[in-house]
């Protein structure tokens, strides 16, 4: 029976029926800026198709269903046989299938692949972030496997395949595979050199038997895993297949799934190795060196993933304020709300612009760009991932009570928001990695300074920030205790330089005034009132129905 007590008015419609890619001006302009013009038409078409799917009612329902029906671990079958399988909701498989078919695991096999993939990852992560874990690990496994040309030749075509082929079977029988990773252990955490998993060499060349555990093993239903273990010569990287070539299950005992704050759709597990067959990747004792390229690629995905969460939060906030009326007018037209929205939009655009610049550097592949990435990736990972949570909190507040209920999708964004700051090395690990690059690789700092120096003279606040950064870099006294402060400044200067060069004047002006010029408070919504904030908010509007 329909209620007759009142008519529902003044509610924003759901943000659906829009193109997540083309409506994001910072993202679309970044792709156009960095991609070879010969590739642009095809890339736009593919990204727009993905964007329309991401903005559809169906994809929104997939995202909600995958999170409301988390994975379930089945350690044994009905007869008592150990099977160690994780069951997922069908929506999880639909999300993964779309991600794989859209080329989100194929960056290494096509021109401009990293930029196109980063843009697609940023678009599709806005639907649901949890399934991005196996997508990211599969993508990132490629450079590590290239340490062994034979392994790369065998596995890379499967990893970069556009076919999602679920189920546990020998990899040789599948049209496409996914990878996971296991590095950390109970006693060591980020200190992977404290790992105790033992690797015993077998008679077969390159084959080993592993005994030990992994405290966090990602995506346990993947077809293979890159893990670290202690061989005779020290910490070594290994490939562990879930199913062996003869069809038997490898020894891979899933002890339990993590009960996490967010990322509910994704299965993060604890596993035990007991006589587990593995193939060495790279040289014995060079495990960290072998797997470091995988770590760097997943760290970049943390930046892209956080940029995606920021963008979706901002899109929801601006959309809501565009429709919602209060105190005699639209929220979006109220000066104070406009200040909040503009501030959020600045943070989001800076994150997106930086993420795409890093992806383009991967595609370039020159020595200069590799040196730039060495210091820019940990700095960006440190800063962008840390800005994600406060931004999502503020965006949720724009929706008020409507944003605090699960149906809005905002609580899911909030629970997801701290994750990328923790995974693949928390804040201190990133800051210390920046120091390591500064101290051991002078070419990395030179590349970074050349990059930010491209905008010198265009904005006096940026020039002042660069000068202050150089002063900070010249003083090495107590540098470790200042590592976070230094890393933050490097990230802010880099973002400022990029926006001055590439963003509209009103965006660059507002960013430099607030983030670099000091004309900013301690909360969002404290931008100088004299700026062109209406244009900044209009640029961030997502459209939709």
C-alpha cells in the first residue's frame, strides 16, 4: 500500500547513467596529454565504453552485491578431503571478467599500455575496489617474472590475456590466469628479511619445496603466487602454482580469511606451506631485488586506486549538492559549500594528474623516467593514499545523514579509504624508501628536480615551495625523523608543478594558494574566498541522471 502522508521531494537522484571516464575532465585530459595521438581514438573509445558500464545501474548493483556477499572459505569437501577453496558471489566474477576483458592486466603487451590501463583502473575501481587486488597483482607480476626469461615466456601470455577463466585447473589448460602475492609473515610484517619460510632445493633445476607461512596472502583463488622464502643463499623469490601440471593441487592450506575493516569483497588470507612445490624466480638470495618491480607496480596502483576513491567521493558530493536545496537555494551555489566542494575537487584532480604522470613514465621507459619513478612513486604513494580518508570523510559529510547510510555507497568508500596507505608498505616504509633513493641514487633526485623545475617561473608560490624544498634537502641532520615531512613536501611540489603546467588556471591558482602558499586552514573548505571556486566545482561535476 502506498504511503499518502507526504510527497518525497528535494532528494538527489542516484548518480547513474553517466560515463565515468568522459565526465572526469582531469582524467580525460590526462589521457589526451600523455598518449600518442595515433592511439588516442581507440583508447578514448575503449575507456568511454568502460566508463559507461561503470556508470550503469547494473555495475552499481554488482558492486553492492559483491560487498554484501563476502567470500566464504571451504577448507574441506563433504568427504573430509582438504580442498582450500574460496567461494565468491557471481557479481565478483562479473567485475573481474569486465576488468580483464578491458585490458586491466595487459599493460605490458600494448603501446601506451600503462597509461591506458591506469585510466581504466581508475574508472573501474569506482564501481568496486576489492576486486582490484587480483587485477593489480596479475598486472604487477609480469616485471618480476621477466627475471627468468623462460618463466616469462610461459606465463606472460596467460597473465596478459583478455580472458577471465575462473576455477582451479593447471595453468596450461586455461585461457587466462590471475596472480597473487605472499610476502609478509607474522613475525616480520614489512621487514620481509625476517621471513622464516624455508626453501629446500629439489633435484629438478629451479624447483624447490617450501615450508612456512604467509600472514597476508592476496587473492588465494589465483592460479599462481609470487612469494618470498629463505633458500641457502638467502631470501629468494618463488612462483607457487595453485595447481600443478599433472592436475594435482599444490600444498596450499588456507587457514582463514581476514575479517577486514573494508575491502569486504576480496579474500585476504593466511596460508601455510608444507612441502609446497615452487619454482625459483631470479637468483637465490636476490628475492627482494627480483620482486621489487612488482612492489613498485602495485604501489602505483595504490596511488591510482586512491585517486579513484577520491574521484567517486567528489562526484557523489558535487552531484548531491547540485540537486539538494537548503536555505532557499541549491547547495552547490552556497558560498561555504562551494568552498568545500572546490577544495575536495582540487585534491582529487591533483591525485589523478599525478597518477597519470607516473603511468606515462612507465610507458616512456627511458633511464630518466625510470630514475624519476624511483623517487616519485613512493612519494606519491605516501601522500595520495593519506589524503584519501579525510577527503572521503568530508565528501560523506556533504551528503549529511544520507551519506551515513549504506545505501548511499559512501560508507563503503570510507571503509576502503585507508587501505592503500597500508598495503604495499605503510607511510613510514614509503618515507624511508624516499630517503633511501635520495641517499643511494642521486640520479633519482636529479630527475625529480628536473620534473618540478619545468614549471619554474609560472607561479611565485610554487617557486617558493621549490626553494624551501631544496633547503630541506640540503640539511641532512635528523633526516629520518623528518622523512614524512620531506616526503609530503616533495609530493605537494610535484603535484603543484603538474597542475601549473596542465590544469586550468583557476585550478592551479587555488592549489598553489592553498597547498603551497599557506593560505589554507586545517580542514577542507578553507580556501581563499577570492578564488574562482565556481569554475573549479563546475569542472568536477560528473553529470548523470
